[in-house]
């Protein structure tokens, strides 16, 4: 019995002892936040995570009154680790908040959270980018990333040595200004920069600067990207230089034909002709062995002639034809070809040209100019007898951006359809009138355009128009054009043996200067003059065609009886 009593007493004593020990433990632990009892949680602008260790045997709840702080878990019983998550900052200024811990029995405890704001920044990903001197147009660009939290703009310093210089810009970013976004959080944007070819045999440099738009966002350090462009191939003023220029031009035009073997002698290159000692038109002894003419065909480019064309110093004839998608291109001819002082024959066919540079008038020796099948919307003002005193042949035919316009009354203002003008308006300043007064022209082709109105009539004494004289009759021989002198007919295009006005939108009557022109039958008028756009209508809705076009030339032979012998064979063909 005593043993039972002893055991029972011992068990009770143990329970009491345990109870006293547990109560004492609660008193000792209480509620604690470890190291954050005395210091704050600090975060940079990017935000992040930290751990707060709760030491307690009580139940508790953690709260905060700001949305940019998250606590997990936010409540519990006893000791555990709490993850504090801080979002990235939204402003450039610092911000503070508190996390409150509320135990069920102990006093409330809090932890301060301090987050630093974003510094104002513009940070290019790259520091230096090196680019080639040349490439196809669709490959002439580079991309780079910029991280920023301020509005900024793009500026350029073109550098020679260590000093900025004034040059023709050769870098361009379509985005002139970039917005930071709605907050001060850094935003990364990708920028594309297009670049122009380097035609000089020296390396060139540029500094792309990223400058804050607002003065309040001024940075302590300049934000920039350095660009280094490789030098072009050096083209010397000699025969070897000509061959290099030809190859570079061929490459840049993406020609499908005329693939040359650089190891082969230049005189055997297809489409290339060299100057020889025996050539009567040799411009100077130094030209012997240099390129006299070259023809490129079947190409794919979206820009002007390669600048290397200027190195073909003694070029007499240059031809380039048939560009891909030329009907949708609007290419401005560059000035480089205008440096060729010996150029006499220039053919730029189906290329996509829409304008000529002011320097074009430097080509004083031009005799043949073919600008057919391009995208001119008007006759270039630069094409005058004063600018081109030696020009004999001019072609602007098929200047149609669209081939489908048949009724000009349905064309709205501003539509780009091609070479359009009203020939019967604007008086003396009419571009067509000026062309027809170009006395030295032997060939003029403005067919298949969008020219409407009546052909200009001319009166002797106006605009310097002269009448045919006895001297003209004598020059033709045997009194063949006496009718013109006797009737003081206007002397218009007196040297023109080929005139093409067909497939336009002309109306009205043929003027007498044309009906009685000495070369009328050589013009094959039924096809190349009278024949206007089939079923076409002018801007007033009137059907096109001349009112007095003839099917017989009896009237012509009545005026020029001695001309019948000259043209009777052709006349027989016409009348068949």
C-alpha cells in the first residue's frame, strides 16, 4: 500500500513540476522577431525577399497597410519563419512602411521596411558596335537594347579623330523619342538603327547619344553608344580601280546577269567595253584601257545607283535596266553619277526613279537620255535645252505607276498614277510645250503616260518660235518643203526624226505644225501619234483621240508634191 501511495504522489509531483516548467517557458519566450527587433528590412528598387523569424508559443497575426509588401504566412501559432516579399519600386524616391505583428497575449511588435527608389537611368546594353562598310539595303541596320526610366531622345555626333564633325548623316533611328512608361521602373526597349554605306576608304565613327528629354531627369553620366564603320574598298584611279568599281556596283545592284570573273582580263567582261587608242572619240590619252561603257540588267535594289559609279571616270555610256518591283519604288537618283564629265549616253530603264538631283545638269555632254518605265509624276524641270545643250534623244515613255487607269475623271486628287499633266493649260510654263520647243532633239518619246488635253499650238514670234525659211528649204533640197516657208509655218522640232506621243489621253485637233511636219511620215503617225489610250477618257470624261486624224496623206502630198517620192513606198505600206 505504501508503495502505491508513493508512486501516486510521485506522478502528481511530476505533473505539477511539468506544469510549472511549461508556464515558466512561456514567460521566458514571450514574442520576439529575432534580428529585426532593432533594425529595418532594407530593399533596393528592384525589390526582393527577406525572412523574419517569429519566436513565440502564442498565436499571432501579421499585417501591413501597403500593397507593395506581402507576408507569408501572415498568421500562425508558435515559432516559424515568415517570408517578406517587396515589389519593385514605382518611383525615383524612397518609400517606407511597417509590418505589424499582433500576438494574442504579448504586446504588438512591428518591423520597418525601407525601399530605395530607382535612380534615373539610361543604360545601353552595348558600348561599341562595329558595322560593315556596305551591304544590301535590307541588311543595313543593327539593333540594340536600351534600359531606361526617363523619357529620352536620340542624338548623333559624327566623329573624326576625337572631335565631332559636320557630315551627311549616315545613321537613323525611326524612333526619335522614347517614353519611359507609366512608372519609374526601368523599361527595356529595342531600337533599330539604319546605316548608309561608307564610300570612303577610311574608317568612320559616330556616337549615338541618349539624352533625357526633361531637364529634371539630367543624368550624372552621359549615356551613349559608339559606332565604328569599316572603310570601303579603296578604288584607285586606274584600270584596276575600274574593275573593283564594276564588281562593287554589280554586287550592290544584286544583278542576276553579268557575273564576272575577277581573275579574267577586263576586256572580256560581258557588257563592258574599254577605250582603245584608235577610238576617234577618245577623251584623252589617259582613258586608254579604261571603261568606256557598261550595262547592268535584271537587278534587285531599293535605292539609287551605287556611289561607286563615280569612279568610272571615263565612262561614256551607262545602262541599267529592269529592277524588281520597280512599279512600287520611289527612288531619288543620287548625285554621284553626275560627276562623270564624259558621259554621253545614259539609260536608266525600269528602275523606279521618281526624281533627278540638281547636280544632274552637270552632265553637259549627254546626247542620249533614256528614263523610260520609271515612276516620274511630272516632267523633271531640270530637263531643258539650256542644261543639256548636246542632248539629241530623250525618252520618258511608260511613266506609269499604275497601268490600270483608263478614266482620268475617276482619279482623285493626290493619286500617284504616273507622269500626268494637262498639255493645254498653264500657257508658256507648260512642261510639254517646253519639250516641243527643244530644237536639237532628234528623238522624243513621251508615249504611254497620262498626258491629257490638246497638243500645244505655236505662233511665230511667241516663245522664240521661228518660221521655216528659204534656208530650210534649201537644206532639204529640191524645194521639198517650200509650203512651210511660203505659209510661215512654226518651226517646231525641226530635227526630230522620231516622235512618239501615242497611248496618252490627248483630245482636240492636231496642230498644223505637226500635220505638215517634214518628218511626219517617218514618225508613223497612225501608230505613234494618232493612237491614243484605247477606250480612255480624260478628266472631264471625254473619250480620247484627235478630232482631225486622217487615214490618208493626200493633203500632205498636195502641200509637198516632191515629198511623195521620198515616202511613197512607206505610203503604199500604210494604204495596204
